[in-house]
């Protein structure tokens, strides 16, 4: 589904060449998924999108629910980043939520 959707989006963007497009892709279940599977999907999206200076790619790695402690989430991001094939024209963005009330508050 990710590859088909990216192909469709790329085709639509190619029809509007006067606009500089940036694709932001979320592997929605990043924090629940094995790193290898997240890498496979993101690599496939990158292959279709073919990021460049004119067409960058943002990979947003969300913590949809806090199923792990922040240090585990950080380790997941670090491992993903170290194993991803090529980071040229790619930005890694993180998107932690506070759906479970784990963000803490100061007084």
C-alpha cells in the first residue's frame, strides 16, 4: 500500500512541475514494528520517490502510543538511522505523542 500510494502521489506531483514537492512518509506503527520491517517499507518508499534536492523526503518516525520508555524509542530511531541505506536528501523527523499521559508536567 505504501509503494502504490507513493507511486500515485509521485505521478500527481509530476503533473505539477511548477511546484517543489516534499513527501513526508510516516510508518504509522514504527514503535510497534520490528526495525527491519520499518526499514523495508521506508526503503521501498524512498526507491519510488527518488529523493533529490528538488524532491526531498521526510521520514517521520512516530511513537503513536508510548509502548516503550523514551530511551527505547531513542534506540529504535538510532538503529533505524544507522541501518537506512542513504540519507542524502532525507530528513528524519520524530513525532512522539502523549496519548498515554506519559509526558510529565512541571509545576
